[in-house]
């Protein structure tokens, strides 16, 4: 019953969308990606093939016509497969992923950098600094903040050495 | 009582003396002093214009990067058709301004939108968070009981995501349990124009009650909460960028106008100065000649 209802909702949403779109907008079955961070815009409503994102509920890949969802990004590498087959790997620290019912995807990150800009030595340094901060943290809040810093540094290190 | 009348009479007398002095030649010194001060002011406004022009180019570049970000953040609320609950009248308004003045009507515009809303009936449950000292200065006299917190040290440096997340966590930990709200900011259109615009704020409950949320897959309240917290920070970040850009462009125009007006004043004062100088010379000549004639 619930499934039927959901399907009904989805199909009605799709019908609506067909009526409202102008000519230059992405066609039915294509996925428009907006990938932006506080420091830079990587994609602005660009049509791509596939996006792999790491989230707190597990890493997942997004293809066109993915079921609408929300997710919270965890530190890690976002892989974007462009229409010409080029793979683009970008490291993100945190943020959100939104997949809408018109197949548009918004990846909003706090900080994002292409993988080639990461420096392994600097990441190592940041990791050891974060770890010592974690060990010397006095209260709960400082401890949680340091734990996040450790997690991010570990992921950067993993991404940079891959 | 008597003293007050006495002092009033005194000021009148002084005023009369002043107007007489203005017609006298002794004002040559005064004119030159005023001329000098207007020239200094013009120098200041000109350099302020240069500074804000440089800051403006940077702000506009930053804004270009932040626009898709802000649009992406509100997209979900639009697509999921989230609506403010009708029975909850608790609203929160966030005024995005800065600490710095001398930039036209940027801050008054934002404050005016909020002031009009507060004048309408049913405004008792509306609370305001002022970002930037200017909106506080404008609103605190009449609506101080609506203001729950103030953020300052905004506008000296370009806004960063860290600033935005601090403001967002301030909004979330303000202890005010709002049903809906708005972020009021100046949306930058071009160098000469901006307009007040708003971004929506929702409570978690209104998002969970949204009619189209059922189409979204695998959601729990934890995800929604984290998602909303982050999207609030993104929206504040975007609003700060828009507001910073409008402010710098508006300051540029304001300072340009001020320099132009100072230039006009300088022209007029120079003319009066030269005329007065000639008049003084003529009078002195007349005095000497008539003195010599009287001796003969």
C-alpha cells in the first residue's frame, strides 16, 4: 500500500516536472549536479553520469532517477563520473547531499578540494596534532571537536595516500 | 527658569554677532579654514571609495562562488514544499547587516522590513536576531524586547563559513523554539542596485510535516536534524556574502557622491574666498587713499 502510494506520488511529481521545464533544462532521465563548497564551486547544474558520496549512513552511488533522499556527508572522497567518462575525485570535510524528485543533486560541502591538492606530509602533521589535542582535551566539547579533527585528518591521509 | 531665559537671549545675541561677522572681512580666515576642512573630507571620502572598490571586487568574486551554494541550500525546502505551520505564531527574524556605516541605505533597508513586520498585529511572538551592530542600533530603541541576541564584528573582514556556522549555532542554541522564520538580507543585483530579500527558516517539525517529504527515501530525525543544521549555516553564509557585496557596492556609490558634493562645495568656497580677498584689498586701499586725502 505504502509502496503504491509512493509510486503514485513519484509519477505525479514527474508529470508535473515535464510540464514546468523549459527547453534548455536537463532532459528527462538526466542528472543535474550542483557541487559547491564554501571556498569554490565545482559543478553548477551540470549533467553528469554518476556521483559516489560518503555519508553517515554509508557510502552510496547516485545514478539518474535515484529515489529522492537527504544525507549528511562524512569526511571522505566524492567521485564524480562526468558525461565524457572523466573521473573527478574531490575531498570533502563535511556537508549535505540532496537528491530531489526531479533528479537534480545538490552536494554542499563545508570545505572541498581536488584530491591532487592534498599534501600527505601536512595531513600527517595535522593528524598527530589532532590526536595530541584529543588526548589533552579537558571537557566533553573539546574532546568531541578533537575527535572530529582526528577523523578528518585520518580521511585526508587515506585519500592522499591512495 | 530665569537662567534659561537668560541663556536663550545670549545665544540669540551671539547669533546676531555671527551673521554680522559673516558679512565682515574678518571671515577670510574662516573661509580658508572651512575650505581646508572640506578638502580633507574629500580626500578621506575619495580614499574610502578606493578601499571599498577594492573590497567590492573581492566580494563580488566571492559571491559568484556562493550563489550556487545558497540556491542549493534552499532547493530542498522548495522541492519538498515545506510550509510554515499555521497554528504556530512563534517566528524568528534574522537581520543580516554589518557594523560599519557610511554605505547608503543598506542597513536601514533591512531594518525597515523587520520594523514594518513588528508594527503589524500579532508581532508579540516575533523575535529578532541582529547580525551586525547597525541593525541593533536601529531596532533597539523601539523594539528592544524583541531582540534576543546580537552578533557583531561583522563587515571588517569578508565573511567566512566559520562566521556563518557560529551564527547558525547561535540561532540554534538561542533557546527560542520558533515555528518558522526569515533571514532578511540585501540581495546584490548590480553595482548600483540591491534589494531586500529573504530566505526561509523552518523548524524540524514543519519539515517533518511537509507534504512531499514522503517521496524522500531513508530519512530519520537524526539525518533531518543534521541536514537542517548544516543548511542553516549554508543559508547564513550565502546571506552574509550577498549582504557584504551589496554593502561594499553601496558604500562605493555613497563615497563617490560624497566626493562629488565636496568638490562642489570646494568650488563655491574658493569663489567666495577669492571675492572676499579682493574685497579686503579694495577696502584697505580705500582706507589708505582716503586717509592720505584727509591729510592733504
